[in-house]
């Protein structure tokens, strides 16, 4: 089946630094990828829709200058958390879809970000 | 507003007993319905979906779900629970004329007791 790979699985960074998370579709081309944030014991919050070759579409309340999304190829989207703060610590998950709306999306393994 | 509800934050069931995880939705038209499972510190894994046809759909790991249009529900079931089924379960909906975005439920933590 289709696979979405997310890297790194865990990262610890210092406050004020930037962290890049990669999401790759390994065996299919994904024109659209999604980035989610998940707080402990809570559901997934959609942050943004990553569109290949164009600007990402951010959900209301998500700072686009803080969470930079780049979708430069059909198999790679990156999320960069800039000037990270401890409150950015969270579990980030990407997903990709490449077929019809009646097919399931594929999710990355998630990235646990801890900002110290 | 369109929404998906999972009324139970947690469901406890004894191993070997049947389990049900509830999901109801409020979405116009005939949406596509999905169930996903999440293990600790992992992404979501697809379990099953309802698109059209038979109201009872079978999925991975012995799970099945029953679509009920009149009650706008899509409850996840398994005849005999395993301890390894303990995880977080999400119901999700897509509108057929919409985008690839999901509307997720809040998740239900299933705990299967040995």
C-alpha cells in the first residue's frame, strides 16, 4: 500500500531555533498534503493544506510566518517551525492523498517536537 | 456547521468481549465515512471506510462498521476484542463534493482489559 514517511520521529530543540519536519510520499505523487497538530489526549487539528507548486493554505488561527510550509515536489512537503517556543511542543502529523475523495488518506508516523 | 461526534472519550471492554466505538455525524448530503486507529506516538492507520452500498463494511484487524443513514451514525465494532486493540480511534468524514480535508471526531480511547 501507499506509504507516507515523516522525519524525524522525535526532535528536541532550544527555544528560538527553527526545526524542519519532512513528509514524503514514497510510492505515489501527492499534489496535496496536510499538516496536523495533535495535543495530548486530543484530536487532530488541521494546520494547513500544502499544495505542490503553490502557497499553502492555512487554517484560521495558524500563523503562516511561524509554521512555514514548502511543497516543492510531488513527493515532499516540509513544515518548518520557526523561532520555536515551548508552547510549540506537540505531535505533528502529515498526510497525503493522491486519488479520489472516496479513498483513504495516508498518514506519516508523526513527529514529537519538544522545545526546551 | 458540519461536525463529527464521538460521544465517549474512553471505552473499556474485557478481552474476548464485543466492542463498539460510537460515531455520529452532521454533514449534508452523503459523506464518505472513515475510521482510523492511532497507537502511541504514531500516525493514523486506516481501518475501514463507507462509500456506498452495503451498510456493514469490514476492515482491517477484524473490525467492521455499520452505517446507519437515518441515525447518521457509523459505529465501529469488533466481535471479540484483543488487548492489542487498545489504542485511540478516530472517526472521520469527507464530503463528496468537497476537498481532501477530513472532519475528524475527537477520538475515543479504547482500553481492552485482560
